[in-house]
C-alpha cells in the first residue's frame, strides 16, 4: 500500500509552503512573500508518531479570476484533493477570515475528504486562540492555531490529522531509479514529464519560468520504478564586470571562446 496523501489547500500567500516545510522538516518548498510562487503540486514525505504520509503543496486558489495560471492551479489543487485521504485548509490568522477563505471552505465541503483548518501565522501562543476562534465560522470544525515559521501548534494539528489517515502496510518500497529532466527555460521539460506520466502532472505554459519547484513523480515501467524530477529552467549566470567568453566554474575563472 502506498503512503496516504494530505492535500495542503488555501488562498495565495497564507503560508502553505512554509507549513509544508515545517511538517516535512525540510526547506524544499520555495517560500517567498509574493502570491503565485507555488503553481504545481509538489509532494514531501512526513513522519509523525508511528505514521508516515505525504503532504502535497498546491498553489493559491482563486475562483473568480481566470488570468495567467489560476485555472491551471485550480486543476492541480483538484487533482491533489482527489488522491488525498485528508486535507488541511491553511488560512492567515493575522488577516482574519477573508472572502476567499469562505469560498474555498464551501468548495471543500462539497468533497468527502476530511478537512482540518490550520490557522497559520499565529506566532504568539497567547493570541493564537483568539485568532483561531474566528475561523469556526468556516464550518469545517475546530481551527488549529499554528505557526509554520516557529512550529507552534503543529503537534496538535498532526495528532488530529493522523486519526483520519489509513494505516499503511509498511511494506518495503521497491528500489527506484531517479531521472532528472534538465534544460533551459521553455524547451518542453514539463510537457515531456506529462507525456511520460500520462496526465497533467505539471503546468505547461509558453511563459518562461512556469516551473519553479522541483516536481517529482513516480512511475512504473516493465516492473521497475522511476522517479522523474522536472526542474526549473537553467539560465546562464552572468557576472558583472566579466567580459563575454569568461565564465565562473568550480570557484575559479576559466577562459572560454565566445559562443
């Protein structure tokens, strides 16, 4: 049996990726104080008590706007929810209940997946309960005051979360071959990943820089498992003050004929 999956859902810039990094004990998910940084769904392994599971980070949900990547982000969030055993709706405790939070909560109530509310950015334990209390109005049960930055309250959230997850068999995972898909921006790396997987695993767009996080997917072919990793486009780094034909490599300058 594969590990159960937990979808991390929420509007833009509420700290979903910060919370994912906290739960996974890593800094793999890109965090930046700007909406729309996360676009594709990215998976991270988590462990709590005696349970293992995956959390899937998704882009910020906006229902009333079809510009740029927003419709594609909604498709990715729906795909994550469809494969998940539970979901965590992340909201901003400092901003309070927003209309977008209410719209997402209504959307989540239409799905049978059990959902917990993580009221993020509750850095002060004294104020956390008051900040979280406002989110009872979303109708999804008890809101948990947490801080993705400091870790406050995440233990209580995880204690409740694992009660909704199926118990995995603990079978040893088969050996997998890891394959990284690398190239400059806009050469079709994500299209190749989608073709190999057979689904829209990564958002594809003619806009350079669409893929930002490293997106990994496991497939099986002829009895063997492969982990395909789609990466962001590699750009040539320019160094101010260095003339064309010189590039930096392994901590020293080397001469190189102009391309």
